[in-house]
């Protein structure tokens, strides 16, 4: 069984959509390798503290097992809802659809960058994930996210077309 890996190479960046992001501080700053480890490059919300990230993967993943979400202690995400395999969601969708998982993050969690374990059964055979940031740590006007790293197992190594019927004899 293969181990969990950083799934950033499986993200379809051309399909990445983030609602309410400040144009000069887009989602790629928090997701892309090399960008997400630079403290001054952040994803920041625009009109208020809420964000909706629609993240598509280039292939079906076996599962998503954990996630790292980093941000400043004051304006980093606090309440987050996660959705799996829902396609592109808008603000009305994320407020009216039951989430696969809800997270309540502490300031320590978002500044430390420790992995948050997910209920893998909710995130198996994933083609996309939607992350809804409902509010931030201290109610500041905008939310800032410096890093989002998604970990799990890709669907590689399992070529269904290569499976052959076993002769009964």
C-alpha cells in the first residue's frame, strides 16, 4: 500500500476557482508548491471574511486523508466546511448543502501547520474538494491563508483496463 503524499501535483490549476478572493492575492498563493511556503504570499478574501475554494484534481484520487491549513493567528481561518465530489459550488450551495466534514480551527492549529486528519471514508475516490471558509479567528474584515496542503493517495498504480479475467479452469 502506498503512503500518503502531497497532492499538489494532482490539482488542476486551470480549473481552480476561488470565490471572494482578492485579485492580487489569489488561491494559487496558498496551494502551489514554492508559493505556499512564503509567508508574504497569501490567499486573502476580498469583500468579507468568507472564501469558497473549488479544487479539482486531474485524476480520481483513492482518498484524501489529511490537510494542512496555515494562516495568521488573527485573520487565519476558523470555521471551515469541506465538501467532496460536489463539483463547483457557490456561496448558496455551501450554506445549504450538508458538509462532508466541519472543522473548528484554533489559532495554534493554523500557525503551527500541523496536519488535520480527515474522515477518509468521506473523501474516497475524490475528483474534487470544496473548502468553505466561513469565518476567521478574530472576526477581522478579511481572511488570510498562507498554506493549504492536501495529503492522500492518488489513483496511480491501479489501471483498471489492465485487469484480466482469470480462467476458471
